[in-house]
């Protein structure tokens, strides 16, 4: 299932009522497209707020792929909020556990946050709507990007995985594609020629000029030809 924008906004509106750490995790999941397991195990040493990038450690990635991605303005704002919450520096967890701030929040707590947020937001539980639906949303929202770029942003090693498991074209995208095709078919002749369909009028310089040789009599009954 792909989380839609309306559902995301509903969760975002109630996120602070659940937990401020949940809000940070929610924003990062939406803005980076990464798995919740990778997000909840981030440490401040992985974040460069000045350069606006985040490092994803290989041991926290399902694919084992260590990489660095840029951060959006929304993600940076979420990280600034996280810093105000934890006052974290160095190798401290970005999302510290309440009882032991030296360790990251657990997977079960992150799952509980999601369930509570759905209930407060009035979203009826649906199969597949969980943290991973945000990863699918990320891939679908950025469907127009080259696959290579999308894979680098989301940490996918295999483009076929993105096509098979994550991207889903909605009705709006399908209609947009058909409308683009209609515009091409109904464009002016000059526009079609620019696309490559009309070769244009023949070039008179390309005509072959044929000269007819006329025979005439010469002295000695020898036939000569003038050119």
C-alpha cells in the first residue's frame, strides 16, 4: 500500500500529540524515503546540518549499502527539532530511548507510535499502511525521476525492486500521460516537424539535371556528338 498525501498530513497534524520523537521520525521517513529501522538508528555523527546531508550506515540498511543523501528543508527543520529535544551531539542517538538515552528507540516503540497516531487522526487501520507505506510514497512521488537518481536517494541497490515493489501509478498520473500524448498528436505542423515527422518540401538543388546530346553530321560521314 502507498500512503497518500491526505493520510500523511493527517498523521503529521497529530504527531506531536503522540510523541515529538515520532514527529521527527515521521518527517524523516517522508522526506528521505528510508526504512524506519535505518531512521531510528541514526546518530548525530551521521548528520551534517551545515552541509545538509545524512549518512546511512551500511549495518543499518537492509541492502548493506552505505550512502549519503541530501536533506530537504522539511527534513532539516525536523532535525533541528530533534536537537532541541535531546540536546544530542557526537555519537548520541538522534531518537534516544526514554529510559536510556544512550540507545536508540526500539522497533516496537516506533510501531506503537504509528498505531496511536492512526487512532488519534481517525484513520481506519488498513493492511499495509505502516512505516513502509511512506517508503512506497517516496518512490511513487518521485516517479518522474531517472531510476538511477531515485535509487541513490532512497538507498535501493536494484532498480527492478523499485519498479516491482514500490512504485504505483495513480489515476492522476495515468491521465497526465494520456494528455501529454494527446497534445503531441494535435500539435501544429511546425511542431510536428520539429518532433521529426515531416521532412519538408523537396530541395530543388537535389534535382538531377539531364542534358540530351543531339547528333549532327560532320565531314567524312562521321557522326559526332555535341555535349
